[in-house]
């Protein structure tokens, strides 16, 4: 049998699974998902990258065709834990005659071959270091970092998902599957679908503070390009672009009025649907009370597109800095997808 041996911090992939029962401290949930214990000894070993036995690839591969669904799911997660060595090994294996195994292998290879999951790696390291520093005293702000990897499937979003609320004025569905948040776009009315994190839920106060950074992976299908858009909202201002549209047509707008706060800007590339883009929004309260938003948008996949823009807004324009959301807005068109939401208080 072929087995691999990897360091704990070296096997982090985009593989996703249901978080723990807690739901309030993402760090504990994420470390459980990574197979890292929560004792001080386990955390210290993980931080040092001490090796542990990796999955038995041949055995896990065989179990992809197990008769029970739970067995197939467990085998898929084990192979995802194998990281790059597992990907290399699977590329050398002759394709199975079982269509279920072929489908799962395709999913695993797509995840393991995707762009570096830097947000998840950062989040795991932060989780270990901050839990060690806190000891038995857990902080509500989880050390000034929040991470959501959408590992808890929800076939149809209700009003709440973990620490988030789901707002849907468009009459279109939202769901979470395969480690992604998805907003449907093929039916419904003109309106918004928003997954909202309020500051009262995290970090536990009236606002997210005077300086913080929000980032996420996001993208969508090219259907109906120009008729709909997606982005990240801070307060009452949304930073958005149009998937599949030549140049992307980036802008800032007010979420409640739809009023454009900046003119449309070309991002220099067409945001495609084969890979998610990466967007970050830096928020800074200035000495005069105004708020600056600094946005970076990077093309996903093999593209090298890079776009940066800044805007200064009045307090009246942006409102209270007490909510952050991932949004799809506009008319019917393509589905929108989101992953790896990361918030850092600075």
C-alpha cells in the first residue's frame, strides 16, 4: 500500500467539511476540519509542522466506490487531505470504470489543482497561534481575524447561516455546497441576495472598528453579462463588477438606493467563469471622519489581470461600519459564487 507522510500545516487544501457543533468560534471548527486537536500539545505540534501519517492513498481511492454515501464522502476527504502528493499520485492512476469514482476523482483533482488557498493557510496558522496565546480565555473577536470557508452545506439558505443572516429581495435562492456559497440567477426579480455578517455577531461590538481589511474569492457565470453584478459591501457601500462583461465595469454604489458613487471603470480584463477572482477591500477611517476604501481585484486562474482603485466617502454615504456582506445584485442571469471570506481588524 502506498502511504504518504506530511506535516500538518503542509496538507491544508481547499477541501471542506462540516464544521464542529460550536459554530461560534471559527478557529475550533477549522482546526477540527483540518484534523488538528485543540489541546495545547496538539496545537504546539501543529505549529511546529511535526509530521503525522498521511492517508493511505490506495485504500482511500478504493473506498471512493463504497456502497454507502458516508464512506465515499470520508474517502474523498482523506484524499483531499493528501495535498500535492495525492494529486500527483492520482494523475498516475488508470481511470476507474466506475462513473462515481471518476466523478469524485475529477472533483478532487480540480480542488487540489486550484490556485493556492492562501486565506485558509493564513486562517489555520492564526487559529493555532491565537488559541495558544489565549489559553483557557477565549476572546469574542478571535484575535481580530474572522474566516468563513463555507464548509457546512445548506441546500437552501434560510434566514441564518452560522453567524450570518441571508437577505433576499430578488426572490432567487441561495445555497452552500461543495465548499462555496452560491446565489442563483436564472429566475426571480431585480434585487439583491446578500449574506451579511453584523458586527454584533463578530467581533462583538457596534462596528468593525476604524481600520480593517475584507477579502473573498468571488465570481460568476457569463450568462446575462452586464445585467447583473456581484461584490463586497461594507456599511452601505458596495464594491462590484460584472462577470463575463468585457472590462468588468467596476464601480461603487449605495446598496439601498443603487446610486453610483463612482463612474464605471474597466478592470483591464474580462472576469471569466472558469476561476474565481480575488477581491480585497481595505477600510480606513481618516482624521476628518471620512472613510477611505481601497479595493484590489485580481483575475483568477492563469490570468494575470490586476486592478486597484480607491475612493473617499463621507460618513453619511457609507453609514455605520457595522455590516459586511457578500452580494449578488441585478436582474436574472448567471449564478454567483463566493469562497474564503477573510476579515482582519488592523
